[in-house]
């Protein structure tokens, strides 16, 4: 079942909340509204014929106007892979966690929270994962500015070459 | 040593007023000899083990210091000697300092009863075996002290593991030695050796099936008691960093290693004395050997060769086998080794009684067991030949690299 | 929530809190576990990652497409070839370039050599964590020969930087082919048999690994496990077979899966044996690839300044640690807009956290080693 078949199948459940299939370069995907995430992924995971039981990764993308979350799902039974996207506002990037459906999602969501600052509701353990606990800011955002120092340690280096 | 002191007293005609001084002096000299022997053995074995390990692992091993790297052990010892003796903050510093000496003394004290030849022995106690089992308990105390006093969770876990393991494995060690005590009828190591013949089929290991099995039970449990692979859980470097000696450095750390390598000789020597005929020379009666200085020296060499062969086996095992888990270790001790050794005691009693009425059976059993072990040794040799032949890389089979 | 708050949240009486790592002999790099143990039995081993976080994904946004290839080596230093391969495949898909046949074969040869090297380390270090030192050094001995080959092939022993967009950087010659054949002759019957005699069939190793941290097929899929870890649970999924890329369809090989060799399906021992079998299959692939190697170019015609059109791509390869994927967004400039790297070790760490509950401290070591964790892959 490729992406267009999945799309028609899912469209029956959520006719309003799902965009058309978009091809961007070699990759095809469709957008969904963030509020239906749990129902959508439940359908995708458990509906006979789809059975996308393996969440490969969640990528958070800073699109300048908004944040995008990319979900990649595998179906080992039918041997295919799909990509789904959703948009979140920059001011209030909140979405429901799907870590109760996919255990793998837990850490990917933590990573998205840490590096992009997206907040996942109902997440069991939403902490920073890569950065230290006291780090300020979310480094993968396009408007991220590195602080001058971290606990008194300067983050930039004196330019030696210019001196001579 | 009392015999030698009295001989010296007689020879020089020293009056009884000064005899105490002479006896103390003789014992002091012997103690020095034992300490030197043990230390040299520990040092040289550390080099030897690393060379063997290198061969087994397709690498060279230490070969820089002196001929074939022989003086490596001395270099390492010197290095540790000059290192700073770090005592971490917040440790129980008295216990921390004292623990290595407990371990060292515990192992070294066994040299009091371990014989070298018919007359050269610290003290031929009539409770020799019991003394060995009792005195090695000092090692447990030392390791537990080291683990506790270091004030680190890893050392504590290592210390507790090691205490559990060593105390448990003292039981099968003692029981498997009892199997031999029954036919021997004595606890003195010298008397046990004296009762065995020089030829292999006269050894206690082939006395009856019970003693035959007891040898392997003893060997396994002694490995576990000495914390050697596959039972080196207390210092399992992949789990507990380095176990009870994590926080030690310099000479104190070296004392633990000293004890470990000395313990190799102790394991080998006890097995040799109790099961493998000790210093007996085939075809020469005990009285003749005891009277001649040269034959005593030959006996010493024979004893050493037998013990070293066993040490070799221990080293092989260490570099071949993985390590057990703590629960598997305890299961092996309490569910298998202890019941097995109790059965072997019964078997030994049975055979000892039967041999009184049927003396020819004794010889038959001995010869059958001897042939059986020859077959096992032959199979082992065949496997070694097979493995060497099978793998094309012959670089590491050269005599010296 | 900080780490401290997380620990206080679940704290119980009579527990010791062991800090395993970042410097610990058996945590394969700088991984840290906070072990809550009740005696020898663990309540939980909480992974704390991030000690090797270098922000490769952020670096990608400031680097040209070709300039990012050396960075991909550092994603997984034990199997750098796969990271190279997945990334250049993604860029080629974006550009729509056809790679010459010879280059594809060279890529397969390099990757399979790298897979053997990586598995040798994985198996050896697992044996070492269980206490057997010798198999590790035997593995290193064989890996040294592979390193010699890759050194002749691309000039580097660990971080190769071998692949280029549109092909590979250097051609193979007869000397290297002879060396590969020599290695394969020695490896396939000889070394594997010796290794199996020495450690795979060793009763103590079997006892230590059997029925430890069993991951069932459903769990493995849900945890997001990939590669040998997934196949050990009995799921026959290999990107080389199921979503073929490069020239794998032209090569014959089996996909070994866990069958419960000595215990349950998906235990640590299955993960060990599956890796041994995978090495055999890799050697078989290598034999075919070397004999079938076609003549021709090794680099397609690629513009000097790579400027892919706007678009997105996800390209994944079957690395030694499972699916290694690059999700690349191009906005039409010389630098990628966003690169997301999907690695196998990241999800395996989560699986370790779940599976560690209730086993012995000694088993945690087996579990970490059997999942074949590599620290830079987790943190990136």
C-alpha cells in the first residue's frame, strides 16, 4: 500500500483534516491537523491492510513561518514506508504525544523537544536528552543564537590570526 | 624446621640456654626464604601469564625488558613502588591501609605448611589442611575491608560479592579435601604425601573414583575461592570497574595482585601435595629420599613442576573462558559441588573399607583410573593439534617472538 | 523536569544508586546509565545520553552538500561506510543522478567489508564484557586485515570519506582484489569456525546470554529496533532485500533471523548468533561482488557546485546497526536546509531502558553489548 492508497484509506476517517498528497522532490507525503494525531496513528497502526507498526523517526523542521513534524512509519507486514507531516505554530508548538502507541516515539519526542522546543502533551518523561538540563534555548531552531558563555566558559574563541 | 634446628644445635654443640635464639633464627631464615620464593613466583608468573595470554590472543606480549621481556615484572613492581599512595578522601583510612596486608598475609601464611621437600617445610602440623582452610579466611576479611573502607559503591559490591563467593566455596574445598583424608587418615600434608607413591598410579587422585572426582571439585572450587576466571566476579572489570581494588594505587594495589598470583601457587601446591604425589620420586622409598640432600632437591623440582603444570592450566582457563553470573556461581556451589563432594566422601569411605578385604581391587581401580586419565589427556592433545593444524596463521607458534 | 527530579520521582527505600559511566569499561564509549539497584538486581537502568552530542544535524545546515560527507563518517565510527552511502544516495536522489555500475559494486564491496569489521567488534566486545578477552583480540586481528584493505582502497582505516556524490573517490586494482580474496579464503571457513568453537558454542557464554532480555517480535517493532536486533527477534526485514538499493538485487544472499537457537526467540544469544551468520553472508556477498565487478567509470558526471532542486528525500541503507537513514530537505541553495539522521542505536537505547528492569547488574552489561550500541550514533 503506497502513500496514495494510504491517503484514500485515511481520508475516509478524517475527510476534513487531511491534505492532498504532496510530492516534494522524490518524497511524497500528506499533511494532517495536529489535533487528530492520536486517532490517525491508531488507525494507521491497527487497521488491517495498513499496519504501520514501526515508527522510524520523528523529525522536527523549522520552516521559518511554522514548525513541521515529520513522522516516518514502516509496515513490515506489507513492506512499505510512508511519511506524514503536521504543522505547528511557532508561538505555541504543542502537540499530543504518541509514545503510548509507539514506544520508539518517546525518545524521538524528547529529542524534538530538546533541539526544537516542541512540547508534547501527555509525554511520560519530557526532559532534555542531548543538551544539559540547564541549557537555554533550542539549538536546531533557525533563529537560535549561541550564548556568549556557558557557566562562565566562553563559547567563542579569540581570533589569533587577525592579531599579527 | 624443628628437626633442622635441632640438627644445627647438635652440630655446633650449643647449650640449651641459647637454643631459643637459634630456633628463632632458623625460622626467621626460613620465613625469609618462603617470602622470597612466593614473591619471585608471583612476579615471574605475572610475566609468564602475560606471555601466554599474548600467544593465545595472537599478539606478542611484553618482550622489551631484558631477554624476551623477562624483567618486565621487576619493572612493573618498581613502577608501582614509586607511584603515589593515594588514599581517597572520606575513606576509612585505617581499614583502607590495613586491608592489602590482610590479603597478603592470608595467602602467605599458607606457606607455613606447604612443603618443598621431605624436611624443608615451615611446620609439619598435624592439622595442616585445617590450618590452610582457616588461615585463608583472612583473605575474605581483607577483601571485605578493602571493599567497605574504599567508600565507593563499586568496591562495596565487589567486596560483598567476593565475601559471598569465597565463604561459599570454602565448603566444597574443605569437603573435597576430606575425601582424601579418609584413605590417608591424617591431616598433615607431609604424611599425606608420604602415604602416596612416586609412580602416578600410586597417587591419591587415582586411589578410588571418589578421590578422582574430588580432585576436579577441589580444582574448580579453589579457582572460585581464589577469584580466578571463570569465577572472577569480585573484580569483574566489565561490570564492577575493578571490584574491591578500584580505589587502590601504587604498592597497596600491588599487594592485591601479589596475593592473587601467590594464590596460584598455593592452589597448585595443595593439589600437588594432596592428590598428585607431592615431592615423591618414582621408585625411591621415603626414608632414602629424606636422608639424601640431592634427592630432596630432586623432589623439590618435581613438586615445583607438578604445581607449575596446574598453574599453567589455570592460566589457560583464564584466557579462554567467559565469566559466570553471581546466581549461576552460587547455584553451582550449593546445588552441584557440595552434594557431589558429599557423595564422593561416601564413595571414598566405601572403597577404603573394601580395599582392606580385597587388596587386588585397589591396584585394578588405580590402573583403570590412570588409563582413563591418559585417554582424556590424549584427547586434549589431539584437540590442540587439530586447532593448530586448522588455522593457517602459524606466526604465533614460533618458540620465541 | 531535570534528571535529579526524575530520579527523586521514583526513589524508593533500600535502593542503591549506581552511576555507571560515562567512564566505565563496558559502556562502549561514553554512555551513562544511572542504575537503581536492589542488591544485585536492578530496578531500572536509566540511560543518560548526550555526552557525544556534536550537533551534526546543525552543522549540516552550514556546510555544502559535498563538505558534509566527512561529517557523516563521525556518525558511526565503526561503520562509517554506511553513513557515507546513505547520505550520498540521498543527494543523488535529489539531483536525479545515475551512478555507474562499477561505482555501485565498489560501494557494496566497501560496505560489506565494513559490516564484517563492525560485527567483529560487536561480537568481540560482547564476549569481552562477559569476561572472555581472547575472542575480542581474535576479532581485532581479522579486523586489522580489513582495515589494511580499506586503507589501500581509500586511504583511511576508520573514517573513510570514500563515497562521492555520483560514485566513489578511488578505483580498485588487482592488488586490492587479491588481498580481499586472501582475506575471504581465510575468513569464511577458517575464522568463523574457530570463533564458533572458541566462544559461540561456549557453554558459559550460552548460559549467560540465553533468555536474557528477550525481545519479542511485536516488542521489537514497537521499540523501533532495526537491523540485527530486529532480525534476532524473528522479523525477516532487511532493507537490502525488502527495499533494494544499489546492486543488491543482483547478489544472492540469505537474511539470517533469530530462531531461538538455544532458548527463546529474540534473547541476547540470538542477537549474538545472528551477527555471526550475517558476517558469513557478508563474506558471500563480497565473493560474488568481487567476481562480478564490471569495468567502467567510477564517478558520474556531477556539477562541481552541487545545487539540488527544492525537495525532500529520505534515503536509508542497511547498516551494521540496522537502518541508517538521512532525511534531507533541500531549499535550492548549496547547503541542505535540514538533515535528520535516523540511527539504530538511538532506539536501541530506549529498548535497553525498558528491558533492563528486573535483571541482574551483570545482565545489563550483556544487554548493552548484545544491542551493539555505539555512542556517537545515539547522540550525533
